[in-house]
């Protein structure tokens, strides 16, 4: 008898198979017991009929606690009504071996749990169908990211996690003592190192955890998150946006192809994702500011009106991004942000020093920014001036300034947050469910 994974069960209709997994749920119906068994690749209904089994085994099945580990053997039957993921098939139980009968006091019993309780038991919460599905989508997003870059001429070059200086704001750094070298910081981004790497390899990307000591409690923020950061030599802002829309479209199509059952189990409207294709709409920050002003003036609800209040020169908040993305059914590029609200290394807009060559990609359905990017400064003198204006230590950036002395070229890049992208694709409310073990300003356990 062949041991199979649940995700491939459609290939074994009419055959006897074995599945190794855990009992997610048990429903007793007299002479029938329905077990929903998960094996890591999916969930399948297993039907135990009293007449097919010994009395002793049937009684054991009737008493099986949730999360008991088992090996189920039986006949695969096609039944469109059968629950599960992917569903549509069930196993008629011929035999069942109990590897371990779980303790009766399983914390994540099948009832409603508050978010704090669920996060305290994240090591068990990930067994639930919703969390399992989200993290399966996440794995496919990561695979699709690497696939696109690896097949489009990019080289994966790792950036350090411990760095001597800030890449973004100096107030959002996690600081640590570093032997006799003074202080070091957990990386906010691998971008600066990527800029060095492109001078050797042309097109690169780094992919790993990043850290922001930002005291934010919104549903879009984590203190530890994963980010992919490509950097491209001889690339301007327009070319960068073309790369971004091709890249994001590839991820969406790969997830739709490989994770349809998981998305459907989450209740995701797949038609909204199927609509994602180039070109994406593009508007300037100036145009976005005008649209927000129009939305503000048209809003009659005082509370909503207050949230939409906006003036040129400030960065978008979540309500502003949501309002803008609700105007479109595809991801939206907003480019040309005020220099004052962006990082020090962004190229100024020709003739408008108050604006920089930056671009954010906002996901539709109110999910907001998933990518932030820009054309980088290529002038040594201007970069040095900007470092001083931001109060950054020139000595720590000496190597970065060197890049503008020895063969500087126009170049661009972006960073995409994995968790924000997963939250959008899955249609979930909070980013903390898009990473296996979330770290926030109030949580570092488990």
C-alpha cells in the first residue's frame, strides 16, 4: 500500500493508500466517525464505519483527541461534497494506527480565540487551516520571487545583517555592542550593499530578514520582516517601474497557479487577482495629492473626512493609501514624492529639488504600499551633501561614497516586503498572520 500526500490524492481515486498525519477534527455519527486529517500538504476527510473495523479499534477512533498523530489506511473515493483542502475526495478507513493519542487539553480547541491567546500559542495556531494556507502561500511567493530574478539575469548576493550605520532613519535602529568596534546595528535594508554589488555584477538582489525599531502598532508593521531588494545598474525610474509590474504579475500568476485551493479556503476572491496584469496605472505624488483633496471635499462622514485630511509635503498614511487604491483595480504606482519624506540617497527630480525620483507601488483593495523604490543618487558631491543634511556620520558611509568616485552610473532599485505582499494576496486583515512567528513592539514569544 502506497503512502501518499493529501495534496496528490486526486491521482489515487479507487486505490488503497496510507496517509500519515494528525487528527484536526472528529465528528461522531453513531456507526460513523468522520475524521478530518491533515498531513502538512492538505486536509482530507477519513470516514470510519463501525462495520469495517474491529470493535476495539472503532472505540479508539471514537475517543481520539484533536491533534492525535495517526496513520490512516483505506480506499480513496471521489465525492464532490467531501470537505478538506483541496477537497472532493475522502478515504474510507480500513485501518488506523495511533502514533500518539494527544493530551485532552489542547489549547487551540476548535472555538473562537482572541488574537493575544492565538499569538501566545502561535506554535500551535499554525496548524489551523487558515494559518496553514497563508504560510503555504508565503512559501510560493518566496519561490516565485527567486524564480523571476534568477531567470531575468539577476544574481543573488547576500547583504550583511549587522551594519555600521543606518540605511533609512536613525531612530528606527536596533543597536548592539560589537566587541571592540563600538556599536553595530541590525540591518534596515541591504540596499546600500546592493549598490556596491551592481558595480561588480550589473543586476543583483538580496533576500532576508530586516529590522525596524519603529514603535508602530498598525496592521501593516512588524519589527522583523522579510524583504527582497533588487538593484540594477544603468536603470532609470521608468525602467524600474516596468520591472516592478512584470515582477509582481509573475508572483500573482504563480500563486494563482499553485495555491488556488489554499486561497479559496481563505475565502479569497480570485477574480480580483486574475485581473492583475501590466500595465499598472501611474500617477505622480502631485496628482495623488489632488485626488486626495477631491476625496476629502466629497466626504460627508466627519470621522472619515478627518482621516483623509492631507496637505502637500507629508507622506501618505494608511487611510490615504486605501482611498487611492480604491480608485483602481490594479496595483498603483505613485512616483515623485517630496524629498523631505524619503531616504537620503534618492536622486532629485530635475528642476525640482523638493521632489525625488522615488516610487511606491500600492496594492489594490486598500492594502497599500508593498514596494518602495527609487533611482539612486549618482553624484558624489550631492550624496555627501545629503549625508551631512541628514546628520549621518560621514566616516561610516565612506565606502558608500566611494561608489560615486569609481565608475558611478545611473542606477535604481526597490524593496518588497514579503509579509505585506502575502497579506494582500491572501486577503487577510493583519500582517502578523503572514509570517510564521511575528515580532512586534509587544511580542517576542514564542
